[in-house]
């Protein structure tokens, strides 16, 4: 089995958003892309839910901005 990178959720969010158009994505799309790339998995191997992504955005206001419509933007 291939060893996967072991990023924290906010690190994975930063990686994906840095490559997104306008550095912005819907929280659910962001969760799906993080899981698809296997950048972050919960301890049970499942994907982070969009609500977890949204909550992490609030914990790191210096990195992320929550926009209307449940969209997350990476700050410069």
C-alpha cells in the first residue's frame, strides 16, 4: 500500500484552495477534492465532512475566509 501524505485538515484545505480558481471553493467540493487526493483522512479512513471544513475555516481566520453560500476562500 502506498504511503500517503499526512497533512492536517487545514493544510490540505490550503493546498487545494491554492490551486482553485479565485482560491475559492464550496465547502462540499473542497471536502470531496481533499478526499479524492487523499490529502487528509479522518482516523477511521473516511472523508472530512463539509461542516468540519467550515468549522476549521473559523479556527483559522488568518488563513481562510468564509463567504456566503458556504464558500471558502484562501486569503493571500
